[in-house]
């Protein structure tokens, strides 16, 4: 059942290349994206003035990556909301809203309640889920399946990365239908997506580097993850993973925000994981790394293969293979999943069944 792995979490991390293929299979034809599950007309897509992405935990973090993508290619505002917040305010949802609900299990109580709320306000609802026939898939107007295979470990891994891939595909599909996808851009993203299984495999083959990095941080009481734009979204997910299974207190910060208060907490005892993959903000992120280095933090950089510049500033670097910046989040999280996994093992934690947590949160 664990297929020779010590834990389901490790097995599921290693299943990612296969899971990526399954999420992509049959959905790309001649640089066009299509789903067998649903179809929208140009009029329908044009009618949406706003998009909501609503989810909890890791699924919410995946939605943070979806927002800038959809805004860039559909040119309409997108809000990402935590389901337990969305449902208790008075969200501006109407018939001209597309509301997307992301849930691995399809059973999360708050996400389901948020879906019902949006539906009652007239929104078109679309579920992104891994579980066929789940409550959320049954109640949403449309469902996009992840096809990632069963995820048993409480800590979500392959569901997260396939949620990202599903959102790249959805975004390209909607922008193609609407006619707002810039010339050449779909081809570029789709070919990058197709490289992901192989590139993920390369990261997994290098797993000892992450075990070694885990040994560097395993005794920390507090730790920070920093990054900008997509790298910040990855910081949030990396930090949740580490907290959830290793019980090390971690916080994720938008790198530029650190100096507005939190920098006061940085000392030689707070390791910092600095994610520096986005070329657009690379120099700015590196200046933030210098700020934490000046406070004597031990810094582990996460960078793109071939980046030697970063070596001048950090104590240690973990690399991911070169890939288009826009899809880099899918690869960037893999080293952080492994880092959290090995840190938890080193600390003797129960990786698959962390304390106080359940796989599916069916209470509100
Ligand atoms: O099944 P869902 O995707 O709706 O679950 C949402 C969260 O409970 C879940 O992602 C949780 O944050 C994970 N345990 C994180 O690893």
C-alpha cells in the first residue's frame, strides 16, 4: 500500500510526475485546451465581470497562484478567499460572477457551505476536486477533476501541484474561449507544463540534498519563508507544510513586507528560506535576503539551476531545474515538501497522522 515508501506522504510526493501527466492527459490538443467535463461559450465567459476562488488550507494556497494567472489572461478582477471567511461576510457575488471552489476531498464543510452561498446568489459555480462524486462535485454546476489518484497523507502534496496545473489549464481554456489569450502565450505555457513531469523527476532524484537541508533546520524554534509574487505563494504553502508535520513554527512573508515589522524577529536563531525564482523580482528579493543576512540569519536559497549570483548571498542553495517562471510554482514546492518531510522524520514526528489534524475537515 505504501509501495515501499516509509510514509504515504513520501509516496505521494514521488507520485507527482505521474499525477501531473494524468491531470494533463487528453486536455491539450493543437495548443488548445479542452475539458471533457464541461464547455463554456464565448458569451458565457464574456458575461463574467468577476471571479472568486474559494478554498481552505493548501487548496486556498493553490488559488493564490490562480488569481494572477486569471487576471492576466482574462483581464477581470479575481478575489481569492478562505471559505470560512467568505461565507460569513456578504460577498459581492451575482449572476455575473464565476465562483471556483477548490478542494482535494470535495468534502470540506466550509468550502461546501461557501459553494451553496455563491450558488444561492446566482453565481456560476465550478469545482476543482480530486474525488469523483464528492459532495462539492455533485453540487457545483461544473467540475474539473484533478485525477491525481488517492491522497492518503494528511499533508497535501500531489493534490496541491495538480490543483496548480488544473488552474493553468482552466485559465488558458477560458482565455482562449474569450479570445483574450495573447498570441503565442498558450503555446509557451502548455509546452512548459508538459515538461513538468520530467523536471519533477529530476528534483526527486536529488532528494538527499533536501534531507541534508532538513538537518540544518530541524532544531529551529522559528523559521521564515520569504519570496515575492508566485514565490510568496510558495512560501505560504512551504510554511504550512513544515508547521503541519514537523511542528516547527514557521511564517511566510512577502519578502518586501519583512522590513515593516517582522525583521525585528530575525536573529541567528531564525533560519530563513528565501525563494528567488521569479526573474521580474529577483534583484529585489536578493536585497531582502541581504537584510536578513545582516541580522545573522542562516539562509537557504531556493533558486533556478544555473543561478550562481545567489551563492554570494546565502549560506546554502537548493536548486530546481530551469523552467518558465510562470509555471515554476509547480516545481518550487517539491523541494519544500521534501524539506518538511525530512524535518518531521528527523524530529521523530508522526508524518502521516500529525497531531490534532484530520485529512478531511467536515466540521465548520
Ligand atoms: O480537501 P480539501 O482540499 O478541501 O482540504 C483543505 C485543507 O483542509 C487541506 O488542504 C489542509 O490544509 C492540508 N492538510 C494541508 O496539507
